[in-house]
C-alpha cells in the first residue's frame, strides 16, 4: 500500500493537533516543491535518517520497440536516483519502529 499526500497530512494532523490542517498542507507543499526544485537544478537532496535523492542525466540513445522491433530515438532525459540511509535500511530489515 502506498502512502499518498492526503494520508500523510491526516497523520501529521493527528500527531500535531495544535497546527491547522491548511498550515500543515502548506508545510508539506513547501518541502516537496523545494525537493523538486533542487533536483531540477541538479542538486543532491539529503534527508538525514531517510535517504538521498539525486538526479542524473540519461544520454540520448537509439532504443527498440519490443513489440515491433522498430528502432526509436530516445532523447536525453533526467532521472531520479534514491539511496536509503543506513537507519532506514536497518528499520526495514530488522522490523524496528
């Protein structure tokens, strides 16, 4: 099951009842937008205890349509790479909370 933004906001409002929901939503939007901007600039985003997001450029290449076998030009594009932190790895593999 994936966590969606609405579930994240709901959990934040439960954990922090003193904040208004609209303020929590602005807070989450600001964080996500800053991560997007940094990745678009080519910067590295490190969230301690969670992981590192980085973007890299995938070179243009000639690929193949597997259904028809036809050669297709694939343009250069940016991709996102995520590497989890050691803490998150331990929590996932040792069932820690």
